[in-house]
């Protein structure tokens, strides 16, 4: 049994069963959606959103029940980069080979899927240059796998059909000492002739050869067309493109033959392929060929193939005419139709994977053995933002220890996750697998923008060579390529000198990934050498923003507060309160309060007590405004934590402090009163504090009074 999936039923129990025509968990036919023209379903999402888990669930539900093929395009691509450099292969051919091997075997209630067109095409392109041992070895392995999968181990002549004998017999046909050693054409001719002699009947042979001849205008007959197919494939480039299109056409038309009139009348479930990591070059190529063929008005009979692919990132720019549907919209119908007949991408149905809900997390916590803190599900949700992998790892960690101890929300990332790792460490390793890249991103996550990140890489270089000059562009490129940047917010490439605190959330914009990196920064900084400790990094960032001048005062205060020393921050905010417009001050205050707290080994958390006034006696010499700002800042700082429960008294106190301050500001009474009314509700609902911006824009954040 695979991992239980949450919030994916519209896809797993709705859309795919309707496309296939078979229920996923019982022997029951399902009314089929889309009778002829079928969409390619592309499931998208970033790291940890459960793309591969969706394919795992479909594989488990339908494997052995329908013709089903599964390919990981990323694995195909990696194998090609690290493996053979032979000319008789390509990513498309390798994918075709794997799909034939998985789709061909018989399933209950159905016979073997025959690939009468595709098989001779794959054999033809597998031809090798005489004397090239690497190409011949690749052909030998491919031929053996295809013969076994298609039940052709025994030839029509009674000879063994394994790859060794097969290629040896081809070599015997070529035993002519006068032939050039590296000739390809004679090998291709011998391969084609031997395939048809051993594995087809005369009528079938003529039919297949006519098919290849019809797609090759420069050939005299079908046999010469297939030889030419092999030669063109080995030429590569545009010639190989034509060959791959021919193989895709053969593949789809073979499936159309296998799913004929009788199968349609009897509502035989359709075949399906699962393509993981379709954002890779190999994946994009295969999907492009499939979409092109289906959009071709001369393609002939519609194929029955159900295609479910996954990709990292949305792919909207790559497939501009695709139909996009949210998961919740797929429960009863896909809503897809080919609205632009001439556009290949109109054949795509894109389904972005949505984050989990708080209700899903409650279900994940159901197996817990002991009582859990009442605020724990909300703390989990605030931390993970519904990220499926993060939610699963953390909920499983909570359940494991629930019978032994009370789980404190602030300790979620420190819970054990197995193999000597905490939950935070395990998640970070899963989301950023490369250790060196993780090492780069951990300190960079403390930076507000790219300029601040550059300041870290320029100065804070540890003795072991971490954070070299290439770290910043490498990290920025990774965040972009792996889709860790959010649409509409500041990304790693923004952050010019004039940007104010409201411009973005940080160099790492994804809140969950940033939370993991900052938590890891606390851990590694506790044992780091000089220049790499928590205080060193935040001190450097505070100096950097101070040098950038007007508009960066809130960032200076934020990094100062991250050191754990709130007094100078409170004093400065009190000074700004009387010198700045209220709008500007209210924008700066919540940003300052997002400062990450210091490592707990170096700092004791008294924020709630200070917010409630328990430490007011320590500031007897300060005025009422200073004490009010102190309480207000500590309340906001505490409630900015994902694990913080928005206690009623703290939220109400924020409104009271702002109402008190409204009477002390020289000109901002109305703005502060509005904040006093709206901020408590925002805190309870974990929304950003609403601020009324000046009509003349953000200039005030840059000190342009």
C-alpha cells in the first residue's frame, strides 16, 4: 500500500477514471469522458507537492488491469548523460522502447498489444555501424528487451530470438570482406530484412512496409523507406526529428488498431502512460511530439491513449493554448475541449496541484496517541502553508512522539524524523538535495534581497570555502529553475538600492523553504566559527542596509532585532514615531517584527511577558510612548512566529496600544485609529497587518517627506 494521498481525489477518483473508463479501486466500468479527441493531462507543482505520488497512486490502481506504461523522463535524461554515446539512440527512442516493454504484455480480459508499425521502426533505428561495438551492444540489449516484451523470443523459423543470436545472425548476413568496415546501410538493410523474415507474416509485412513507404517520398518501396529511416536517424538534427515523428505516429496508430471498433463497443478501458518529470528536455520532447501528432488534421484515426504527465513549475508559457483547471473543478468533468484546432498546446489539460487544507492536516494527525495542543494544527498549517511533503513529514513526526510527550508547536522542526535527522533537516535534504547548494542557501535565506545576499557572499566567507563568489548566482538560478520563486513578489534578482521594506519577503521568497533554511541557520550558526555566527551575519546585514541609506531603516532595525537586543530597536522606533508620518511608521513596524529570533541557546524568549507589560518596571525612566512601543513590538514579534497562538489578550492589546499611540502622534491620529481597529482581527486570522498607504505612493518609505 502506497502513501495515503490527501486532497487529490478529484484527479485520482474523478478525472483519470473517467478518461480510462475504469474505477481505480474496483472492477467497475466508468462512463468515459471525451470519446475521440483526448487531452494530455499535465499535473504541475513545485518540489514536494506530490506530483510523483499522484503517479504512484495511479500506477498502483491500474497496473495489471489495463495496458500501462510509466517513464521517468529525468532518469532517462540522466542515464543518457552518464551512459552511452552511441549514435543509434535518442531520448525518444529510449522512451518508446520502455513504453512498448510495459504496454505490450497481456492484461486480464485483453490480449497482447501488438506494435506492428513501431517494432520494425525501432529495430531499424537500432542498426549499428559495422565494427562499432558500443552501438552493437546497445542494439543487442534493446532487441532482447523488445523481443521478450512482445512475445517474439521464438521466431517464425524456430530460432532463438534473444538479442545475442539476433545481432549475430545480422552479422552473418554481412560476412562479406569487401564491404567497408563502418558501413551503416548494409546493417540497416540486414536488420530490416531479418525482422520481417522472422517476426511478421507476408500480409502484415506488406501492410507495414506500405505504411512506411507512404511517409517517405524519396523511397522506392517500404524496405528502402525503412533503411532510409535508419540512415536519417543516425544523421541526427532535423533528420532525426522527422524519424522521431514517424515513430510517434507508428506508436499511436498501433494503439488505435489495438483499440478498435469492438473494444469501443464493449467499453474496454483505455491504455495509459504515466510520464514523470516532463519539464526535462526528454519529457518536453515526447509531449511535444504527442501534441503535434494529435493536432495534425491528417493524423487519421484518433488514438485511445491516456497520458498523465507531471512537471515542475506551471508550464503556462510553454503551452499557451492549454486549458487550466483547478483540482476542485475536476470532480464531475474536465472542462477541456480543443478550442484552437491548429494549436498543439490546445490538446493539453493543465492541473496545478493545490496545497493541502487545514482540514487535511487534521486528518493526518488523527492517528496521534495522546492529546495535542489545541493550536498545533494551525501552527503546522502556518509553517507548511499546506505543502504536502512538509505536512506529511511533520504530521508523521508528531504522531510518532504523541504517546510519549506533549508536542510543543515551537519544536515542530526539531522532532525526530529518523536516520538521526530532525524533521527540519530531513525536509531540507528532500527539498534541496545537493549539500553544497544547501550550504549556500542557509545563510542567504537571512537576506532581504539580492543586494543583501551579495553583501553576505562578499564578506562572510568561511574557512572551508563555503559561499564562494559563484554561490549567489548558483543559488539564484536554482531558486528560479526549481520554481521556488513566487509570481508577483520579489525574486532573487530584484532588490535594487532604492527598494523599501515592503518590496518583498526575502532573497528566498517561498515562506516554507525560507522557514526551513532560517531554522537550519540557527542550528549551524551555533557551532560556526568567527564570522559565521548568527550575530555576525545579522550584524553584517544591518551594516549593509545602513550603508544603503534612506528607505532601509526598517531593515536595519529588523536585523538588529534578530540579534535579540530589542532595546535599541524600541528606542529608534520611538524616535521615528514622532518624526515620521504615521503611514510610514505603520508600514515599517510589522516588517521589523518579522525578524527571526536568535538561536534558543543564546536567547531566552520573554516576548509574551514583555507584551503584557510584565517588564515595564525596567523602563521606569522611559516615557509612556517608549513603553507602549516596546509592548507593541514584542506582541507583533511573537505573533509573527508560525507557531504562535493568536491569544485574545495579545491581539486586543495590539489594538489598545495603537489606540493609545494615536493620541500621541502629531498628525496620524486617523491612520493609527484605523490600525487599532483592523490589526487585532488581522492577527487573529494570521493576515498581514493592513496599512493605509499615502496617496502619493511609496516615496515615504524612502524618506521623501
